[in-house]
């Protein structure tokens, strides 16, 4: 999937509304301290973080798509927000983040990442002691969610129990997950149902 191409038209009402619900679920699931730093992995146009920037001292926004990062940069400039810092990079094959965070969160990204164990271990390394990891992604799906993208070679959602075991094996404690969002979308004329879960763990 080419996210550079979709960046300009990413901010639909449906995605904006869904991002608000996702941001609320993330912030209600953890205790955010006054001086906490956060990192959003795969921020896209920043839809989730625009609902969270006033809860953190700073948010580092990471995305490997230059198109997405260009859009989020222009939105940050326009809104004159001074605590969100976007970077175009792929932390799955670069080691260029020399900073640690109190919270790492991610929405609808992990199903695009091939090696889930490796990225979860990377998040563990990048967290401060007692830091939180919050991941929002698709519950198991039969492939219909991405049916119109023949070049999609990611995961057709995740089994929450298997995902919990990956976090536990990486060293996370207090691992919990729950489904919190149910929706439908039209894919090639067919109505499909999907749901999203949040999984969290603590370093
Ligand atoms: C489905 S979009 C979700 C965007 C945003 N989180 C949202 O909820 O609107 C997935 C995003 O993950 C980014 N992404 C995919 N693989 C990545 C990687 N290895 N490193 C950083 N970003 C990645 C894509 O560029 C894209 O912006």
C-alpha cells in the first residue's frame, strides 16, 4: 500500500471520528503523568495525536511515509502546536531514535509490520522504566478489510491472546487487551464488519 499517495485524502470524517474514540481509549487506559513524553508509531496525518497533545509534555511522531509526514507538519504549523515533533523514518530498519519515552502508542499500523516480535522488542527498548505501550489494531479478519489492496501483504488482524503472549515474552508486565470499537465499511460494494482492540503493557 502506498501511503504517500493516500496522505492528501486521508483525513475523512470517518477517520477523524474514529481517531477521537481511539485517542480516548488510549488516554483512559493509562495514568498519564504531568511530564510524560510520548511517541506515536505510524502517526499518518496525526489524527490520533491531535486529540492527545495537550495530555503530554511532548509527542514524537514517527512515520515512514514522507507524504504523511508532510501533511502532519503542515497541520502542526497551521495549528501552532509547539509540542509535537514529526520525523520521517522507519524504526524497523533504522536505529536513529536516541531517545526514550514514557508512553508509546500506535493505531492501525502493526498489521502492516512483518515482524511483530521485533517491533514489540524495539518498543520495549525505547520505553522508560514503567513506561506504557498501547497498541490499537484490527481483531482477526478474513482478509476482507484490505481486499481492495492486492499489494497488501500484512496481517489480517490479530488474535488478542497470541498478541498478549508476544508482549509478555518481550518483558512487558500488566498486559491486558479488550475490543472497544465496532464498525462497518463498504469494500468493493460489500458491507464488512470489523472491530478494533487495544492492547497495553507496562515496562
Ligand atoms: C493505516 S495507516 C494509520 C495512520 C494513523 N495511525 C491513523 O490511525 O490514522 C498506517 C501508517 O503506518 C505507517 N507505517 C507503516 N509501516 C511503517 C514503519 N515501518 N515505520 C513507520 N511507519 C510505518 C504508514 O506510512 C501509515 O501512515
